[in-house]
């Protein structure tokens, strides 16, 4: 049974309850002052607490999608290599469709009525980075009268560690996009949903790591090329947007600012503005001071040519640690008189899925007004 299985969660909860009841039942028998009784009390307390912590941890992982599997949790995930081998042995397409599913909450299973979510493997031609993703195709994509139509596309990124699945069934990107398009509040749009962790378990912060994963190039070039080779999308930056939360928000802003020829708009939900260095990232820059400076979006605004792109940032007055930095970022962008900046500032809201679900509808509508398909 997988880490995100409801059966695993229920079994853990049942075990915790049974251990608690067992502790209450056996405690009088273990009240004696000898080493066996003391050992029994310690063992029961530790086992019960471990079961309780496991239940809470599994429930939190179910809610926020931190880890997708046991291997992911223990840092043993090696799915990237499997995907590379699969592509090398069986096909030339940079996008391999693994399975299809209906949009959660849709009233119909017909793609031309309710759209479709495809689970895919994507391979980068130049970076040789391979990663799983989910692609939402709107109903219009399957309708005969639109057979020659090209659609705008938005890349959607999770935080770190995050799972792409959470973008589908926790943050509800496909369902929200479908509903907004049906209400004519946004245009039909393709969503390519994945996590920025393309070299798990390492957090590369979307940096082209010297001697390591070329993550920024993957998102700026390879991902676009792969999607264009498989779906009806245009290559012009005006047709491409990128959005993410937390680490994904930082990545979205950075990639659009560094590569305005790839993305015409970017949105960061609760982003930060400088790549951190910690045990999950390792040495990202290998002594390259210029690369380190470019990872700081404030440095980019001060020292590089202002990009002609549109940016959206979000925060909360109470509950978000990035609030002051976000206000400073807005002022820095405004000072360029070139890059366009918008914001969503909530009165309160923490760094969590509930806050981002409140921001996603307005964000998708904002992206829709910035993107066009040719």
C-alpha cells in the first residue's frame, strides 16, 4: 500500500486508537516498581506516541501532498532514470502519455464535453532531464470545429517537495480552469502541471547547476519544445505562462524574468525572491558568483535589463512571511517602467493549500488576459 493510500492512513489511525486503549487497560498492571513494569510503561507510551505522530504525519501528507511515495519520503526515489530508459527503448516523442482521466468534479467523461487530464512522462532533448507531469486539455481541444486551433498554455509548478498530483486533486487547477472557461471568465487553456523537483530528491531551485541538472534550461527551453512537439500550442511567448506556489512561485518568476522570449507572463503564489542554500539544495552555484547573483530576483532587477513580461505576486498581510519582501519586490518592478506587475494581497492566510485555492481563480483569470494563441 502506498504512502498516500487511504487504507494506510486508516490502519495507522486504528492502530493508534487500539494502542491508546491498550495503554489505559494495561496501565494498572504495569504500576509496579520493577524493571519489567517500567519497561512496559515506556514501551507502551513510545509506541502509542509513534502511532499518533504517524497518523498526523500521514494525514498532513494527504492534505498537502509533500511526498508521493515511500521512496520519495526516504529520499530513495529514482523514477527519473526509469523514464529515461523507457524513452530510449521505445519511442521518439518527447512526451509519452501514460494514462488519461476525467476532470475531478466534471459532469461528463467525454473529453469534448469536460476536457481531459493526461498523465505523461516528459523528456528534455538537450538537458536529458525526464520528469512525470499532468496535462489538462480543455473540452475545446477535442471538438472537431477546433481541430486546427492552437491553445495558450500555462506551466503550473508545485512547491518543494510537493507532488504534481496535488495540483490536480488538492489545488484543483483543471476543475477551476474548466469552470472559469465555462463561465467565460477565462479562455480555454492547456495546463502542464509538474513539480520543480526534476532531479529528486534534490531541490535545485530551478538553477542550471554547474556539473549538475540544468533545471532552468529545462523549463525555459526543453519543456516548451516537448509540449509543442506533442500538443497544438504556439511557440510565441505571448502564448505561454508559468505559475507556481512557494518554490514553484519563485521558479515561475525567475524563469519568466530570465527568459521573456519563452514566457509572456508569470505568477508566483507566496513566492520568495532568492534561492536558499540548505541541505536539500546542496551547493547550487559551485563558486559561480554571477550564477548566485542571478538567482536573486532583486539583484536581477537592479543589474540586468528589465524584461518585457507580466508578473503577478501574492501574499497575505497576516500569515505569510514574504509580505514585506513582496511589497519591496512590487516597488522594484515598478521602478523599471518596463516589466508589468500585479498582485493579490489577502488580509490573512498562511503558507498552505487553502490560501492558494483562494488565489488560483483570480490568478488563472489574470493569466488568461495576458496570453493569446496565434
